[in-house]
C-alpha cells in the first residue's frame, strides 16, 4: 500500500513546510505543555476534557491487566457460574479452589470492568460485558487463544523487528506453512492436531461472522456455492438451513476437508455437500458454483497469495458468477476506529497476512477481473465487512507490473 510521507525533507526551510504542518506542530507543543495541563485541570470548563483523556491514557497503560482479568474469569468459569445464579465470595472460592483473599481481588477487578455486578446479599452476578462472554463459547475460545498472543507481545519492539517471522501464534497456525512444509507435515500426528485445533477455534468463533453475512446478503438468486478455505464447514452448515436450494462445496487443505466431511455427515448434509481437498495457492478450484465465498481468509495471507486465490476464484466462476468476500478490514481515513490496533498486531504475531481496507480489497478484486465490486452494508463492521464482485466476462484483464 502506498503511503505519503508528510514530514519535511532534510534541510527544508520553515517556509517550505505546508501550513497545516506548522499548525500541527504548534498544537503538539501546546498539548504537551505542563502549563496547559495545570491550567486545564484548574479550569472548570476544561477539566472534564483533561479527565477523559487522562482516563484513556490510563486504560491504554492498564489494558494488559484488563485482558488478564478477563482471561482469569474465563479459565475459572466464573462468568458461566454466576450466569447460573449469583454467588457469594465463599461459594466462588469453593468452586474455583482459590483462597478467598486472592479471588476477591479478581472479583473486584471484574466489577470495575463490568464483567460482574453486585447483587443482593453481597452476591456476584453477570455484568453487562460479562453476559456476552458467558453466553458464547466462541468468545471464550478466542479469549483463551489470546494467551498465546500475550506471550508474543511481551516485547513488542522485538516483535516488530522480527516482522514476517511470527511467534508462538505462528506455530498455532499451520496454514502459514508453505506448500512443501504442508506436504511433509501431513503424515505427522502433531501437525494434524494443529490443523484440528485451529479449525476448532475458527469454527467456534465463526457464528458471529456468519450471522452478519446471512443478515446482510440475499442468497436466493444462487444455486451452488463454493466456500474457499471453509474450515470445518461452519459457514456452509448454517447457510444450508438459511438457503435450502443451495448445493454446497467446501474447499480446504486435505486435513481440514476431512474434518468438514465428517461435520457435514453429522448434520445430515452429506447428500447436499461435498468437501474437496486441495490448496488454493497451487491447485485449480472446483468449478460449477455460481457463488464463491471467501470468509476470513484474505487477511491471513500476504498480497501475492491473495492475488493468487482471487485469480483462481475468477477462473472457477462462470460468467455472471459472484464472489462474496467477508473479513475484518482496516478503517479508511476519517472513519471511526474499529479493530485496527488489534488486528495489525494479531496478524503480525501470525507471521503472515495483513489488515487491508475495503478499498484495497476492492482494487485487488478488480485487478483479478471482477466488476461491479461493492460494499454490502452490515450492522457490525467490527467483526466483519462484506464485499461482492461479479464476473461479467470470461477473461481477466492483463496485469501490468
């Protein structure tokens, strides 16, 4: 992605610096002034602004502690326990096998974070932020999974210096292996367990994304769908009930396709579905579908791989076919912040991929040959944003490098 360097060139005079830069520099000096801070705190008209900013800075500093409070609540099943009925400190100490003095610190912290709230007779119940965690296994699975990310981020500067190498998170993510490594690892039981573990995690967290897609896009015009990189088939299984006219094909690595095939059989979808093994980085995709879905795949891969899979999808679709791409996306300049700060570092720890804006992905889809590329509005863009593009001609345009 091309970026603009707005810093003045070495040796540039003040007159050569854009007027906006001079104003920004003045504001920076003003905002970092001790004199301004003391004045803003003393002034009743500005004190509230200073307090808000101070709290935000404190939250940035304390954010790691907050995440560990959440992780402890998940590991100890505190939120699920109080969801059954409110509990006293002694009851929770007995359930968690923790000393009451130590557990009370955790519970008080959870109260402050609105994971818990106090009920009658000194009991602890679910707070407004604890309720969705207690109610969704996928959220709890992702929170537990993030313990690995926290290990990688103990030294964020070292992590940045090793950009592209990944850390412990990369070991958790077997898809990051190159095709040669994948082939040699296929017979390894430990590697197969990694595929199953990551697929289980993606399957547990997928419903949030699936709900957004099903609520935002109409599938009734399609007859057959191919889900590329579809994991265990969570999306297709839900889609099968939402759009009963669809024939279902899943395409993923052999170890994952095996898991998907078993999942389809358990749900009584064996006659409507098939799971085709292969690698979209080196093998042609199955043909025959008038809709191809790419759900939470592109951001896990570098640009070259994304271009490869988009070209393969274009080749597999008939003229008039549609690509639906859904994943978290980077905010555009001026947009309200979403999950950018999180996803940039999550993907860095994975060792591959990057967060792209909707405009970047739309440009890549157009480069692959898709036309009428557009954003499909959805209610919760933090979890995913949705793009669609159509194949209006049989040959992709030549790419000029």
